C-alpha cells in the first residue's frame, strides 16, 4: 500500500497569508520571502490538493470554494503550531525576536513619536524588521493590513486584544508673525474671525478629528489637507490657525499657542492586535516597545504647562 505523504505546513502557512492579504506581494512581505516563492508554494499545494485554491485576478487572489473549505482547518493548524511555540523552552532561541512586524499608526504620531523608538528596537534585535505605516487613514486588522494598529477609535469587532495606549493634547496654534499682524485673540469667539487650516471634511477617516464644528466655526479655510503634517507646514507658513497635536507643534518656536486654556482638546490612542499575536514573539516585542515609547514621551503627549 502506498504511504500518504504528510501535508507540508510551509505550503499551508503561505496559503494562509495569501488568503488573508489577497496579494502575492503582501503575503511575501509577511512571510519574509520573494513573491515568486509564495506563488511556487501555492502551486505545489494546489497540485497536492488536486484542486485550485485561488482565483487569480488583476486585483489579487481570492479563494475558490475549495480554498474557503480549507481555510478553517489551516487556521486550526496555525493555532496548534503557535501553541507548540508557546510551550517551547524559553532559551530555545538566543537570537531574540525575528521576522517582520507591520505597525499602523496615525501620520504625526507614527512619524514623530514612534519612528525613533522603533528604529532603536530594530538595532537591539537585528533579526527584527518593522514596517511603519504612518498614514492618514484607518487601518484594519481584519484585512491583515497590519499586525498592530494604533487608532483613535477603540476597535469593537473581531477577536482582538486592545489596550488604551495614551491620551494626547491638541491646541490651537498660529505662526507668531501671523498673530502679531492680526487682532488680538482674547476669547474663544475671536477665533471665528480668523482663517483656519483644517482637515478635508469628506475625507476625514474618524470623527475623533472633528474639532471646530460648533465650538468656533471659522468663516474661511485657507487650506485643508488629509495630512496633519501638511497642516502643520501651512500654519508655519502663516496660512492661518489650526488645531494641532502638542507633540507636533510645541517643538516649533515659530508657533505660539492660542487660548490654551479655553481651546484645548484631548484624544486617545488605542493599540490593538489579533488575538493570536500574543503568542508571537516578534509581535510581543514590538507591542511592549510601543508601550515603553509612549511612557517615555508622556510629557510631549500631554504637556503639563498650558500657559
């Protein structure tokens, strides 16, 4: 009797990543190989299964009916593998965390606060690589766009681990020369007479970035942008006032706070990861580093002095 060959887990993990990401390039990034390797592994798996598992299209790969039937079994195998890794001896590997971790964060926070800390983390762990997605949009764990997501809204769906990462303060800022040539601002109502720089309303990715509204609706926006860093540069150029994070604007001596006690906002960063991430050393290392980063930057995130 011919002996049946055991299923190769390596083939299956490439199948799992392609099913989650939808493209060869994304699956290759997450597994640390070339996209041709992912394609070859999928072909070998399909040959072994005797059926196509994906439909190839210009936009990517989507599961066939056979692929959808296979997916739950492979996810169960992944859980078992992670369980084995979890109970392995702590000293089984002395090289530290290894592999790629994708971190999604808002643009300003990712650029100014997280990037330096994550760079130092990769220096401490030479086998660890990090993709920092510092973008002005919402990233989704459910679509496997990132391994860890830092957002302004707490995720409320899916099997995820969530923690309140940090609060941060936002204030109204203006260029000092702009403020010197305009009427003095002594109360909140005076803000209505000034030009403002703001987000593009219909492209706002979260309601947590709505600040002006009914509080002091300006008569005119001189510039709007989806990018907080673009807004910051516009204020530096004297385009008007803007609500900016203190950790972005306080470092710039050309800017001054406007009515810091009356026009002050607080928002919260939430950090989340898929539930299986708690069993993966590389994700846990980055998760812990991000917590340390916000603790080290607490004074920048929430300034104690508001005068």
